[in-house]
């Protein structure tokens, strides 16, 4: 069991480390790094399912008989590029949040929103004023 | 023989990795990561020979290029207050 | 123990150790650099797992683009993380235990790693993709033929997602602004950073850059016979521009590719892809059925279709990635 | 065993030795600059030796060309990177190790 499944378990461990960072860390940029860790875990899991013992890359050539499966590779290949594009969207959001609130810590952002609610300000206006002052 | 080289590569990778973890500070880590990058280029080359399909060395070329891009980016972006323009300076960030 | 499993175990251990260290580091610059190392190791592991095309993409994306983006955003915002509070740890640990338990339980049903009789390898599609594709499509790299021919519609969808993400970044970070002309044209090194430093980087990257772009073209057109293709080529092309922008300043990089041209290229790639699909429909086939492109000789038609599609993908991916880089870079300048 | 194979084996062994010694130096040397020394000397040397060792085992010309391109890129980029790295560190005031200091 261990000899045949340890690879999958390591991939799961990577996913879980990423998941922990995403949920527990408050820094938005750290969360995005955690998200990429999680992503890589999933990518490796897909590719691992397509791997075959003694197989070779699925580029047909003479003298090679056993190939790994090309389909997971196609799916992950496109997923990586889509992944970096969505990472860029997340980073852009983080930049905007920093400009509005002056911080990228989730707790501080929430706290400031709460304070704005308590003083009766419209959240958006207050945020705009704050960033203007800082 | 090639397998022995592979083992030496893996040992060196682990050594560089320990340096990257220990630091201290930014520069030791950049140095360790840069060295590690060279090892990955060699890894790809040696793995091609080890598993009998050496025609896929294109990946090694890409790693050599990308490794350089990463080092330049780290130095550039950790060093300037206004990171993108390169015209106005500031102290190290 | 075979050579494969030894290398595999070492690389996996390196990966997990790096991931744990990344979570523990509070200096985010250093965490981002370790993330670059992480993706290099991942790429090595992809090589080991026979996924050469994926290794290509992962190295170019993970090291060349996403690291640069993360570092750039860190330069724009704060680069130290606050201490994680104790009360935040509990939900994370709970989620990890829950998901980990589920995954661990489910993994008992997974086939052994690398088994030849696993459902993946005994599915009839394996035969189609690996062997029948040699007659039907006729190119050795089955990853390319699956990507561009068998699953062409799916790839079109992915390309639209990339396009939309580029659109979202530009709308979040504002349009690409033209720089004020009062700025000095040549990037001047900052006060006490010796000029010689910059000269070395400039000469080496200036000499390297043509090779990067040439290499991207090679990857694009060699994708039928070896690892490579539109996505990889696009990303390599973009990382070449990133290198240029980093070394020579955003100003000159934007003069090489003005943003109007960049946006036309983004849409051009997508339109060529969809246009090809329309053309095959007009010629009497179904959407993206390349057989009809060369009547009586389906293999030639497939070659032609795959080449056009890969080029379209390369154009769109390269220009979207460059647009994203310029948007982040322009943010720093206009502040 | 032909002469070429023996030669290739010797080159590969020398390269592996250079790599491992560079790794040990990177880990054991006391400060950043000495570590740069260890890494920057052994990196291109080890890489060059190993790549030339592999080159001797190749029959196909296209593989040989790829190996040569990798070698060219590595010999160009690796010293450049370490050079600017050391320069930037010096400018940033990373302290130098003196006899009797603690290891950093």
C-alpha cells in the first residue's frame, strides 16, 4: 500500500499545506502563494494518474513501446496557463485593496470596514478618504 | 556512471536547498536558488540520458533562460523603490 | 529500488520541505523566491513523470512570469506578513483534517501508482490518442494532437478564459498609460549602484533576448515533433519581454510593443482560432474539424489546422501575458 | 570500453565532484561572499564538465547541438547572475566575515 500510494499521499500533503495557508493566513499575498501550492498539488495528482511504470513521454518514436497517457497532460498544460492568468487577477485585486485600505492583511481590512459601519460612514467613501490621507 | 552523476546532483540540490532554507537574509537565499536552478538544468539533461530519451533537451535550454530571468527580476524588484521605471532611485526596499 | 523511485522520493521530499518552509516564512520576498524554487522542482518532477510539455509550461510560467508578478506586487504593497493569530489556526487545521481525511480515505480506491491496468490506461481513448492518432492526425507529439485537434473546442474555451483574465486585470489596474515624456529615456542606475553592474546585465540580456524570441518560435513550430506548442511558446515569448522590461525599463519595452498593437494581437489570436472553426464549418465539416481543409488528404488538413491553431494560441497567450505584466508595471510608474 | 567512453566517464566524475564540493561550500562557508565564491566557481565548471561528458556519449547531431546551446547559455548567464548578485550585496552592506567572527 505504502509503496504504491506514497506518491499520491505526497501530492495530497502539498494540497493540504496550500489549503492551510489559504484558510489560516491573513495576508492576501500569502494566501495567493498558498493557492499556487494547492494548484501544484492538483496538477501533480493529475499527471501522476497518467504516469505508467517504465513509460515514456507520449511523443511517438521508434523503439519506444510504453507511453504515459497524454490526456491529463493536455488538461494540466492549459490549466497552468489559466492558473497564472487567474493569479494575476488575484494580485490585481490585492493591489487595489492595498490602495483602498493601506494594508493587505485580511483582519485589518475587516476591522476597518467594521469601524466604518459603526461610525455610520458609507464604507466606500471612508475607504477613499483614508487612502487619500495615508 | 550517469546514475552516479544523478545522485551527485540530487545531493547538491539538497545542500543548496538547506542553504536556501537557512538563509540568513535575502542574498544567501537568492544565491542558493540560483545555484539550484543550474542544478535543475543539469537534472533535465542527465535525466534524458538516464531514461534513454536524450532528444528532449529543449527543456534544459528553457530552464537556463528562465533561471536568469528570475535572478534579474529578484535583484531588480527588491532593489528599487520605484521598481519598474529604473529611472529614480531609492534605498534598498 | 529503481532509479526512478529514488529520484522521485528525493524530489517529493524537497517539494514538501519547500512548501512547509514557504508557509513558515513571514518575509514575503523570500517566500516568493522559494515559490520560484518550488515551481522549478515541480517542473523537474513533471519531466520525471513524462509530462515534458507540462514541464515546459510550468518552468516558463512559474519562474518566468508568476514570480515576477508576485515580486512586483510585493514591491507595490507590503512585504512582511503579520503574525498569524492563534484563533485563525483552528479553522485551517479543521479544514486540513477534514479534507485530508476524505482524500486519504478516497485514495485507498486509487489504482497503484504507475499500474498498467489502471482505468486511465485501459480506457479505449488511450488507444485512440496514442495509436490511431498516428494515422488520423499523423504527428508524433500526441499531446499536441490532443490539445489542438481532438480537444480543440476545449482549448478554445481555455483561451477565452485567459483572454477574460487579461481583460479583468486591465480593467482592475486601469488602462496602460503612456508615460510622461519628461522622463529621461535611458534607464539611469540609482545613485550608488555602479553603472558597470547594469552594463553587464544589459549586454548579456541584450545578447540573450534574440535567442529567447527565436527559441519561442522554435518551440511553437517544433511542437508537432517534440515538446512544445502554442501555450509554451506564448509564455516563453512573454518572459522574454518581461526580461526586456526589467532590464531596459518599461518605457522602452512599451515603445517596442505599443499597447494598441498588444490589444489587437490579443483579439487577433482569438479571432483566428474562431475563424478557423467557422471556415471548417463553411467547407462542410463540423466546428474545428480540420480534415476538410485539404480535401482528399485529411493528414495535410490536420497539419495545417494544428499549425494555425497553435499560432493563434501563441499570439493570444504571449500578448495577454505581456499585457498583464505591463499593467502591473504601469501601476508602479503612475503612482 | 572505448577511449571516448573512458574520457566521458572521467569528465562526468570530475563534474559530479565539482558539483558536490560546490554544494558543501555553499553550506559550510561562513558568509555570503565566500559562498558566492563556492557557487560561482563550481557551477559553470561542474555544468561544463558534465555537459561535455554527456556530449561524448551522443550519436545524434541535434542532441549535441542542444547540449552545446545549454552549455553556452549556462556559461553566459551563471557568472553574470552571481556577479551582479555579489555587487548588489556589497552595495547593500551585507557584512563580510572576518577571522574570529561567528558564522552567519
